[in-house]
């Protein structure tokens, strides 16, 4: 009885503490559509493509699932699929080639990231992005034959021209780098769902995400050394945040293929699960129940300070971001849930 009375008093105090502008119990903006923590998950199976690689595929026949509603199809290589309630699935869709990276695929991935960052109609309710591969692989890396047939010199020019143009006015990378690096620039969490093969450029795309969920038997490799090359798709940024330098060197210099389970133990993969898409959806549901402002600020905080050695810079960043959150509608809505008051979030 005492606990119920105390909770009632807390609710009343919270209501009284709400700024006057919140009194109508609706988010700012007459036409805004809040992102609510409600989830709809209607799925159909991906088509099983034929496997043409001489290497034996992983024993697990897991393939991600997706709903039928495709919002955007880019070059017939990448689909942007709505999963409902602010969750979007970016599907690498070249299953007959194990989603390998030809020039149109590079361009489609970079365009997808650019649109999700800059297209207001596409991102106005965006809360979480899930990247997955159609068919029996996430991405098997560079399609060397396809790139060669596109013309080696013109292909190199497209891949290495800096900036690529997809990163906007503050773009830093070339096209090869932006298919990985631009996911870090989105103000929402990005989850990579890994299965089958995740080689070379495919692995670097996954490393550009905030979280990676993989099947235990997924095969991963920093494979560029087999072609006499180095990983140059932002690996120098993403690897240093996840593994020790000696691990990065060993995996890069040998091109060794590792399992999802070993990748998890090394820190390359967030978690190994039998159904990584289901795990991604579960985490997405948890994230969409939180304030979109605090989620975006959390991503910015850690990405801007993780490798900074100056403590003063890190502490100042925390305070700067916190001051932007305190007293806002979404902060009040988040706090209200602790007192049993459910207000919708406003996705700006």
C-alpha cells in the first residue's frame, strides 16, 4: 500500500514538473508522427539462390527474413524495406552473386546510406537501420570479375575519387570507403545481420555498423591480402575500436577465415545467435522504446570520444550533449515512463 501511494505521489509531482508547453500531452509539431514502441513483424522467406562457389557453404542454412513491402529499390542491387515503427531494413540484393560488390552495388549501398541520412521523407520516422544480405550470404566481398568487366581504370576512378559525393558537404571518404563509413554518420543505430559469407569489403561494411549479430558458423575474413592488397574501406578506423592491433594485423596479413563464434571471441561480432535477424529485431524494439534524442546522442558521444586520449575533451562532450537533452520533450517523455506516464516520442 505504501509503495502504491508513493508511486502516485511521484506521478503527480512529475506532472506538475512538466513545462507548460507539455501540458497538452502531445509532442511538438501539429503534423509530427511520433515513433512509438509498437512493433509489427510480418515476414516472408528470402529466395534460396543457387550456390556456385567451390568452397563448401556453412552447414547452417539460415537466411534472413523480411516483409513484402519494399520502399525503394536502388539499381536492383539494394532494397530499402520498411519493417514498421521506424525500423528499416537495407537489403543487399544480388543473391546469385552472393551479394558481391560490383560498381553498381557500391553505388547502391552508398546511395542507400546517403538517402537515409539526408532524405527527410525517408528518415522522418527513422529509429533503427538493419543491414542484411539476401540469399545465402551477407556479402562475399569484391566481385573482381565484374569490376574488371566494367573497365579497370574507370572502376578504380569511381572507387577511389575523393570525396565520393555521397557523404554530402562534410564527406571524407571515397566510394569504396563510404559504403562502410557512412553508416557511422547516421544519427540512428545500425545493426548488421551476418550469415553465410562475410568476406573482404563485406566484412568492412559490417564493421561500419554499430552492432553485428552473426550465426555461429558464418565465415568472416579480411581477405584483401589474398589479392596483394590492404583493407581500405575504413578498416583503419573501425578495426582499432574493436580489436587489439596484433589481432588486426594477424587477420589482415593472413586473410584467415574465421567462424562467427571466433569473431565474437575476438570482438569483431557483438553476439552469435542462431537467428541474427530475430536478435536484431529484439534489440530494435528495445531501442525504439527509448528517446530518439538520447539514442542519437549516445552514438555521437562514443564515436567522437572513444579513441580520444584527452580526458577534458571527453568530459566536455558529455556535458554538451547532456545540456541539449535536458528539458526537451523527449527527455520528459522518457522520464515519464519511470512514473507510469506514457507520452509519445517526437522524431524530429
